[in-house]
C-alpha cells in the first residue's frame, strides 16, 4: 500500500467548526445511497474492576466513494486508571478500491460527531429562541455538546452539573471565553425546570432527568446510557415528551432510556415520532408545537462516524500538515 495518512486528536480538535460539521452530518443523513449495517456490540467481563467493557464495530459504506469502520471499546471503570471510558480508532477507506485512505484517532472523532448529531437534532426539535442550556455530566463530551448546541441556538446561559463539582468548575473555566455565560451548579433538580435545553451525557444507571420537573417547550437531549440497563430519564419524562431517536435500529435496542419504557408499556414503537433520517430528508419537520416537550435519544451511528471521517479527511487535504498534527505511515 502507499502511504496512509494519520489524523490525530490534535488536528481534529483544532479544526472543528461545528456549523460545518453539522451541515456535513445533515447531508449524510439525507443520502439514500448509504449502506449502514447494524453495529456489532459485544460485552465482555473485566473481573479486575467488576464491570463489563464493550467492544463496538461500526462499518458504513457510500458505494463507489468512501467507506470506513470504527473499532471502539467502552470501559466505564477506566476512571480508576485515570483513562477515558472510550478508546477508539477509525479506518477510512476508498470504497471503490478498498485501500486505506486514513487512520483517524476516533475518541476525538466520536466526541465531535456525537455533539454534532445532538445539535442537528436540536435544530429540528428545540425552540428557535432557546437561550439557556443545562449540561448534565462532566466528561469529554460535555464541553463539545455545549459548543455544538450553542452553534445552532442563541444560547446565553449555560449551567453545568456533575457528581464532581470540581470537574464542573473546570469545564466552566475552560469555556469562560465563549459568547455565553457559564456557571457550575450543585443543585440539579431545581435547574431542570428553568432552562430551555437539557443535555445529559453520563453513564448513570438510574435516571437524572425526572419528568416531574420538566415544563412545556423544553428540549431534552439524552446522549449517555448506552446500554439497555442504563437510563438518564425516568418514565415520567418519556411519558410527557414527544420522543425522537437518532436511528430506529439502534435506538430501539441499545439504550435503557428507550428499551425499558418499551418493555414496560410506557412507550410503544409507534409513539416514537421520527429519527434523524426522517428529519434530514424533510419527511418529518421535528417540533410542531412550542408547547411540546421534545426528547431526543442518541446512541450513535456509523453514518455519523463516516460523515465525520470524510469531513476531517477533506479538511486535512486543504491544510498544510505539520509533524505535530499528523503524519503518514507505510503499510
């Protein structure tokens, strides 16, 4: 093989413009030629920490043009080793020839595309005049979700809550130069009822977003709880909301936020209004009433990875490469 481009986290971080990334995701969700099989999801034990890890394989093809696969692991106990829960690599391919075009550090890729997907959903589901955001969670996704949401709505106030208040303070400090005012908070429940958008990205096994605190017109963005035994919103939140998912294939099977209410009868498949494919292709307009509570559940999709990989690969081709940003490997 010829030289293969390597795109590292530093390049992804320095070259992310959320409006452009969101636009590329929207184009990909409206592309009817894409082929995206159900991702492989394998749990395996880790006796040393007493918690399972998960291996994910996520392929996608744009026939005759591009293809790719993400290989990722999710290890919730990695905090004990001072490591992020998600580790991943993305292999970006020429779909016609089958050759490898690039290897991309996929933890950063995943964070950016996940935040962009939530912001794309917010573009359809939150009220256009949404000015306040509550961020629940203090992981790597949180600052990106904040910036992505603020790129599609006129956000003026942001509140950050986490079980570790110091981490919430650190996120606020890191984003202190943004156009919005950002504040760490210790009381979650009171703030839920005060904001326009609630975004949650945690590994909580029990609900944090309680329906009794929601008010008409809010938008709820659920990004964590990636397993069927985890959930971030309770039954009352589901019952009171117009429910949307990123994809039906993943949304109906992978997260407890949807799986548990389906099993108990709180929610039926027919109750789910639309996915990102339907909204991007204008088959569903998204929010239809300013008084509705909208709830978007994201579990991630290989299409998002392929869109982001193509996005950063094309950016890489336009920019002068430096040794610190990226390089090439021979195969």
